[in-house]
C-alpha cells in the first residue's frame, strides 16, 4: 500500500491493487504566521460545527504521478492501513499506520498486528509537514530538542504542545492497540463467517462495542457501504481500512498428542501441530468513564468490560470459546461530593427498583449476544458466601432500600455490593423468561488458592461443569467444512478489586472448555452402560498434553499483565478499600513525581500475595492524628513522614486527564485538556453520493416482490434407507389443494403449488437416518446421509422428466445439507433460482444427554434470497409422554443456541419455518385417543395436544403458527402396516411430526400427511407455502446507476474525479457542496398538519369534518354519500348523540377504517 501527496492542490492518494482512495479537504488553510502550538485563533469556536472532506475511489492509472510525491519511497513512510480522519482545531488529518508487529494469526491468512507507530498527515495545511523529516529509519540525536518519537525516538516533553495530535498519537502507541485489515477483529469467530461462505463475506459488520477507532473510521466505512456491489468488493480487496481493538492479542505454536490404543497395554501417539490464540477486547460503550470504580450506566453497560476469546486451530478442527468479565452490574461509584479530596468513598447510589431496570438491560444484551449466562463471582476470602446469598427479609418487595438495613455496612462495601448484586439476580430470575437463562456461583478463594490449590480449582470446575457441557464451544470441521457445534452460553466473571482473580478464573474455565471440546471432537463410543444405558466412550485426545496447557497458561499470564497495565491507572482506588468503603490513599505511585519526600520506609512496604498492590502495615503503638482519621485502616508516623496533599491532587488531575483522553478518542467529548477542539470529519463523494441518492428515489423501478413456492416435509425414517417410491409424499395430490376462498386476498391463487409447476424450493428434515444406538450416534460415516441426499434429488428431477407439463423446466440442485447425529436437513432449489441466493450459513446444536449427545438436537440454515432472509430449522426433541418440560427445555436451548454470524438468532430472519419430530403427545388415555381417531374427531384430540397447549400458554414456540390439522396422528404405527402400535408398550397415537412457521410474508397453503409410505413407525408430513421476497433487479439497478453516473459527469464536463480535476473549489460550488444535503424547509406545523405526514394525512383527525378524504367514501355515488352523511350528522352538523346512548362496540378500533356502523347506539 502506497501513500502519495499532491501539494497543489493538496490531496492524498492511497494506492493498493491498482486502485486509489483519494481524499481532499476543499478548504485549504494558508500557513499560519503565528506558531500553531497553542494558537487560539486556529481553533473553531463551535465544537459542534461540521467539517467536510471529499473522497473518491478511482483507478490508480488516472493519477498524474508527476504531481504526486510518493511518501513511501521519498520519506520512508509506509502505509499499513488507514485508521481514519479527524479534525483538530479545523486542521484535517488522515491517520495512517506506519509500523506494526504481527502478533496473532488465529487461522491461516488471518493476521493481527500490534500498532507501533502512526502518522497524522494534514489534508489542508503544510504546517505539520515537518513530520516527514522524522523518518522512522533516520538516526537523530536523542538530546536534541527536535528529536521525535514519531519514528520511535522520544521527543522533548513539550512535544505534546508542538502538535495538537500528539496526545492522541501517544495513546495509540501504548502497545495495547491491535488491528486487522483482512477480517473483522471486533467480532468473535462465531459471529464472523466461520465457513467462509462463497455467497457472502463481510468485513464491515462491526461490533461497535469494541471498535476503538469508530470516531475516525465511521465515515470511511459509510463511504464504502455507499459504493456499488462490484466497487465495494474491489474496495475490500484493497484492504485500506484498519479496524482496531484495545486489549491483548497473541498466538503461539503448540502441539497436541493424539493417542490411539492398539491393545490394552499398547498405544501409539501422533503429534499434530496447532495454533493457540488469545484475543481480549475492551468494551467502551458505557456512558461516562469506561474504566475505574464504576458500575452500571442507564443502558446496562458496565465499566472494565472485557470479552476474551480462546481460539484453537489445526488441520482438522477450529475451536473457539468466548468468556467475559466486567464490574459488578449495579449502580455504584466514588462519591466526589466530599469536602476533602482525600475523603473519597464508594457508594451504592440508586434505589433497588431504579437499578433493576438497567440490571435487566445488561443481561438482555448479554443474552442476545451469547444465550445463557453463568455468573461466576470471586469475593474476598473474609466474606462468607452464605452471608452473601442469604435472602433479605423484604425479598420481592418493590420498595427495597439501597441495601437491606440488617446487612448494610456490617461487612464492608464489598459485601454490600455483592449482596446487592445477588438480590438483583434473585429478583430477575423470579421472571420465568430469565430463570432458565441465568445461573450464579460465588467463590471466596484467595489468589494463591486459585493458582496452586487443586482442591479449590476442583470445586470451581465441579460448580461450572454442567454449564461447560451445555454451552459447548464453537467447533468447525476443517476437513468436512461443517460445524460440529456452536457456543450457546457464556461465563461472566467478576471480582470487586482483583483483576488477577478474574484472570485466573477465566484461565481455569477456558482450559476445561478446551479440554472438553478436544475430547469430544476426537471421541468414539466403546460401550454402553447396561445399568443406566449411558454412553461409554473414549477419546484419541491424550491426557499428556502439557505443551498445550503450558502455552494456554502463558497466554493468560500475558493477558493479565497487559490488561492490568491498562486498568491500573484507573482502578488505583480499588486496590485498598476499608470496610466502610473509604478509599485508603496508600496505593499511589510512591515516586518523586507525586511525593515531595518518601512517605514510608522501604522495609515497611510489601507486596500483597493476592494482587501485588502495595500494602502498608499500621505502625504499632501510635495514636491516629485527627488529620489522618479519614484513613480508617492506616496509621502514619507524622513525626517522620507527611502525605503531600498537593501531589495527591496532581494525581487526581492526571487521572482526569486520562479519562479526558479516552472520552475525546471515542468522540464522547470534543475538547481535550489542552483546549484542542476535536471533531469528526464528514465525507462527501460528489458523484457516487448523488447517484446513490437518486437510486433510492428510483427504487420502485428495480425493487419488486416475488412469490416463492416452498415445499417442506418432515419424516422420522427410523434408521431405514428406503428404496421405494416417495412421490406421494413429495408431490401430494389435489386433496390438499386449497380453493380460492381459502387463500388470502393479497396472494395470487394462480401461484398456488400445483405439481404441473414444481415449487421453487424443497426443504426436507429427516430424523433418525441412523439407528439411535451409541455407536451410530457417534459414527461420522456419511453413507446414510449420502443415500437420502441422492434419493430425494432423484425423486424431484425424475418428476420433472416424467411429467408432460414439467418438461423443459430447469432441474433441482442440492443447495445445502446439514447432518448432526440422526438428523439430516436438505435444501433443494431450482437451478434458475440460485442467482437470487446471496448467503448461506448453518448452525447445529445437540440437546441429548444435557447437550453432550447428538441423539437429539437441531439444525438450522440461514438463507438470504435476494433481499429477504429465510431460516429453516429441523429438530428432534425429547421423547416420552410425560417429558413435556424436557421438550420445553430442548426448544429453549435450540431457540437461543442456534446462532449465526453477527449475533443473529432464528428470530432475526424475515421468514421462519421450523419442522421436525417434536415428540409432543396427546394427553389422554390410549383407548380414548384411538376411539376419537376412528371417529375422526381430530379437533377434540387437538385440544388435548401438548404442543397446542404449550403454544397457547406461550411456553413453547411463541408467535409461531400452525395450520389446521386435518389428518390423523402420525405416530406410532407398526412398520409396514396401517395400524397403530400393538406392541407391549402400546404407544398412545400422537402428532409428533409437525411444521410451524412465523412471518407476515408467508402464507401456508397445505398441511397434510402421507399414510401409504409405511416402512417407518412414523408417517411423513408435508406443508406447502407461498413466500413474498423482495427482489433487487441488479441488472436494472446497475444500468440506472451507470446512466446517473454518466449524466453527473456530463454536468461537470465529463470528469471522472472531482479531486483529479484540479478545479475542486469551483466544482464544489457548482455542486452546491455546502447545501446539497439540506432539503428545502417545509411550512411550519400546526396541531392538524405535520409536514412529515405524506400524502395529505392529517395529524389531528376529526372524523366527520374530514370524511370526504376517506377513500372508501369518495368511491361511493353522490346519493350514497349524502345518505351516509345524514346518518352520521344532525341538522346542525353535529354527531348524532342523545342522552342514554353509548359508544358502539361494533365500530372498528382503527378510526380510519370505513364502516357503516354508527358512532353511538342505544342500549
């Protein structure tokens, strides 16, 4: 990547892959006669005023190289990526990365770099061009006033005043900022496109919580989004933009041992090369201070929030697991209202009910991102866990005090905070919507016990083991190119004042997760426990893998060092807090920078075995002076040492400066502590922006609705590979076709699925394609999967070949298939429809044996059809008449655990179809059920159906719909007979096999079962649908775009680039640069008329005065309208109302809906 500078007119060109990104500030600033160090006249008086630059993306050959200086070669300034644009005191700067160190590679071709140097290149002035003389390889005199740290050399302390950007630059060079320009570093691997689908790859689906250069780069990403599809793809390939996070990143090489037993006493060991990576990202979405002694904000965000991800990669598998930490999620902060700056005190400053709302928001956000949440809290060892978890007397009362009075202050501020946390947790899980999604464990081990005491570690593992197996980890099979598992929950780790303890807990949990994932992926069944029926399995993953665990520990230790270095500057107050919550100010940097003379003798200072913070033992036999009474747990010898109050105030000022730097960096404040005005730069592309705006106005010409016909089917095949005919199921006859009266008015009945015109899609879910024995469940053999994929595809295309009306139609292809244990889901689509498919992504989750076995579970596929998203789900839920609750838990686990990239869930889609063997039964006796079946009393049986009851109560499948069932139960039959089960167990017949849907864009046409395919104990079920999809005519859109582009160029003299025209100022005036985005002001609004209501809609409706505006009224004849008016209004033009009348309940709730019903009627 090369960076070029044109001095006249001044502009920047960044060249990569034969394309150039051009940036220019059209308003050039002449060189200042006064020094720009702190010149007040250079600063904008209005920090809210906007700053605009022009940006274009063109072919690099269009640049006149004679006018450009290549900074890369002349000044040895490399450009590794663009961090963005910023305005400081009306100077426009382009920020580029000039030096970086590769520190991570989670997967091949994914590189993560640590930022080591950056440059701020001014776009509208030469005042700062002296930076070009300080090249990174130039040897300078370190004692010289002009020596610069720009190339890694330290400048004089006054350098931060020389350049207004130096404070911001210094922040970027702390060694804890990382960037990647080949993938999205802000999202976890699970939320990125793990499988690298050929249909879709997005670099810019940012998680803004972790994007630290959002202020600088947001406009450039929006510019990228405004490009056309082809140009956008080329732009991404150029890798201009650097996406940065703050935290810790490192990858280490490791080996794992796989042990294959050849006999009881002999085994062979195979070593596999692997990569182990740890990525920690600090979140910054909390309003106010994001570090330090702060709890919740009003939106549920907490301070010190960090998401860590462990990624394991080798040639066979890629495993990823995320774990999070953050401050206690209640309201607390340092009370700054004390009269003395030394009398700081931590206070819980919100009532219980006021905190609960933000507390709920916090966990809503986590549940949306991760699914289930297991809270793991580490408390000081002096506090008893049973005291923390003792329920208050007023638990559940809406009138909580700040803390329960019988506990407040009894055990200190840490006790109060965690007790308050526990009370909020208990209150939240009283809500059934949260009860099964949240779990909490509290521990009070010391740091040394967490690091070395195996008994303590075992107790933690025992407490979290169930969640480890239930949440699982993301596991992707690199050989077969499919997901083995996905993470469906997360551990949230918390400690009040001990970052080291949080890190140790994360290390313990992540090791157990990775161990379980590796054992599972390399496992095989060896037997079945005859007494319990449980699987007995072994694993190829050896117990002797010390290299992997040593490297993992090394990564977590490095993470702890870097994270503590970042947080320690802001968390100093937490290092020593007395029981009353007073901050003991003996933890400050005891250097001459803050103290005029030493406060303590060297031998009186020791390091805490728990956190390494400085502890000062109280002097024995000394009485506390009145001045030091605020230091409740500390005694000083005032005859020898005296705390310097002014130096403490200096430390506080330094802390405020640090917080100011972060706020300015993130755009939360616009004036830094030197008085520099920092503003975001708005980008303007004169041609492309105009084209995009015009295209939006013409969207009706290239956007259309398309009706898609979809056939869905579910069948539990009972482990059989059936060679017979399936046409009666896949192509049901006219018995299931609807009449025109049964179809909604907005659906074209000519599109109804007839089998002389085949559906556009076939989605089939099969259960038990293998027998549900332990060996078959764990077997990865794809024989049965391949059989059914080919069998169904043959049936579909054979129907086309053998039907006269279908001849000439295009054939079906297998677009996607997913396999998990006994589940198989397949999606077939007509070849002509593949052009509309933009993206496919799958997700799988086991639910058998607590999430460890694939005998039960679900498979989901997300498909983007043009501009509409579909989600198809196949599941097999827990069996048994009385296992309603277990099926309910299976549903919830799948509903939250089946997740896609970008934190999308099943509910994130436009259209959802969920089918499978749900195993819900009919709650009645065998005799009663069979009797009603014989009499075809299906409606009566449906009232007793467990799924129907669960859906009515909202417990399972809320907001889903099921078509009316007009067929007899599909389970359980004797094989190859049309007779319900007559075995010893005599199963009660039930509708186990179901098809549900959810969407306003979907209309179900048929719902039936096929009873002449009898090889299984189930019968196949089918449903046909019509779906409305929004279609973008890309050909027409590109044509319109080309015409608009050409017209725009002709308007300005057939130029390809405003910037390269060398006449930008005149062109900007011609393009009305300053006002083009401002629409014409509308007339002032009144109580009846609002200009933002289109088509003459009124803000205040008086029904009878404005009745002539009603469309239905205008369509009536004049005589009918007069008659209708007379029926509503009396001779004086008033409502017809008499005493004793009341409002007519038969009138529609919508006042705009036309009706003949009067407003008032008599009883």
